[in-house]
C-alpha cells in the first residue's frame, strides 16, 4: 500500500506492513480500545493518561481496514454485508454498556466501517450514481455516529484512507492524505481547544496524531518482514462485540 505524500512526510502511517505486523497493530489497537472503554465505563473521574492511550485505537483500526478493504473489489458488497451484520449484532451490547454515557440513538464504531465499505461497494458497482447514494447514506449516519463513534471526522478519516489506499492518481492520494491529517486533528476534542487548549492538545489532539505512529514504528522494528498472521479471522469483530457484552453484564450488577 502506498499512502499519499503528505502522510508519508508527516510519518503518520507506514507505506507497508507485513501480515504479522498488521496483527500486532490489531493487538495494540484492541488494548488501547479496552483501556479507553474501561476508563469511560468504570473510572470516575476519568484518567487523562488512559484517555490519551485510548486515542490511538480508532486511527489504527481504520488504517488496518483501509489496507484490506480493496483486496477484492468484487467482494466489497460481501464485506459491507458482514460489517452491517456485526454492527447490528453489537449494537444492543453497546447501548447497554454506554447507557449512562451516550444517548439511546448512538451507533457503535462498526457502523463507520460498514457505511464507508457500503459507499465503496456502491461506487464499484454503479459508478457516480453509486457514489452519490453512498454519500447520502453517510450523511444520514453522521448524527447517530457523533455521540460515541467520532461522527463526521471519523467518516472523513475512513473515506480519506480508503482513497489513499486505492489505485488512484497521485493527485487524489495527496488530497486524501491532506484530508486524513485534518480528520485526525478534528477527531478528538477539537471543540474544547479554545476552553481547554493545553489539556486538549496533551491528552487528545497530539496522542491522536502521534501514538498511532509510535505503535506502528515499534511493531515494524520488532516484527519480521516475512512474518505470518497469527490472529484468527474476524477476531476483531468477536473481540469488539464480546468485550462490550462482558462490560454491559458487569455494569448491570454493579450499578
């Protein structure tokens, strides 16, 4: 995968990752997600350090998704269907776990990947009309994704990395890279920059930009280039849905 020039110059994401490195990135993203959810659901007041560590989960998951989504263009609709299914299966556990933090209409993060994969599938099959239909779908999803799944910046990051990883012209890659950087800056805490500039930069904006880079560099340094994948297929979906279910059950008994 070759990402856009701006992304490479800022060292935000790697040009390539071996199969084993991809799985280790998944492990780090899963750990960051667990830290973030434990902090949100069980710790009061929130730990700023745990919050900062959790900021790298979504960018890492989005990068992995973008690196894999174009593997078989003819199977894009199949990928979208699978993501829609897992998103809907996970939603009850998500609603129960976050019932005290989020409004009832909030959607879980799998809907971000399902929506953008659906956009790609529609574009692949129907061209410009499919693209417009997919964009309308994402526009409808912005409001329910905003409370707990990054809203517009999250969709922008997924779309931009999908374009940057596709076989498109250098101009499109540069534009996608620029949009990815803007999305990362806006992903966490942008609305608090004026009121709490230092805290927002230290625990939200900068961790979102640079912790994913650190995680990837560490994985690249200690993983063999020809290493094989070691995680079961679809493990992320099972882990995401499973940990939310477990947390929801625990919360029922302690609250």
